[in-house]
């Protein structure tokens, strides 16, 4: 839910996030940017239709959870 609240502002990259992103492959950063844009648009689209902010954030959090799940499905198994 916390990350969903952060998506209200769009493409804001804090100093800490920029440091964590150093060394990440370009395609991973591109996926992250596209996801952030999509979640930002979803939030404002819902709010502009009259949904409560908390309802819109819950919808964004649900979509974010699905996005993270999909990434996990694409990753190779990390079995020990």
C-alpha cells in the first residue's frame, strides 16, 4: 500500500532510489519506468472519475501486486 501511495506523483526518482538503481540492467529500468507510469495513470484516471483516493490507491496496490507476481513468474527458479 505504501508504494501505491507513492505512485500518485508519477516519475519521481529520489536520491535513494537512484543509488539503488545503479548497476541495474537497462531493460529492468525500462520495465520499472513503464510500470510506474501505468500505475500513476491508473491512480489519476480513477480519481478523476470521482473515486476516493483510498479506493484508487487500493486498486493501484492490487495492480502492483499482480505486476510483482508476473515478474516472479518470469524469473528462473531460485531453488537451493
